[in-house]
């Protein structure tokens, strides 16, 4: 799932448990761990910058 503008928050819904979140962009991959709990909001920040070519 991605932000339509390419910038900003993205929300998704999951079952409770441990999750691995992965951002795939040209030239990079970023992994973050997350823990979803019923009735709670979990925030995971993934920042990717593009180097000027």
C-alpha cells in the first residue's frame, strides 16, 4: 500500500500480532517491526529519501 501523493500517512488494518513492514523503493528496502493489538493504534515510521541524480 502506498500514499497516493507519494508523501504522507498510510493506514491499513490487520489482525492482532507481530508484523514485519517493508517499504520497497528503487535502490532501497526498509524493514520495520510492528505489533498490532485489538483496539489500539500502532504507529510505525518509515522514511525514504531519494538522492539527487
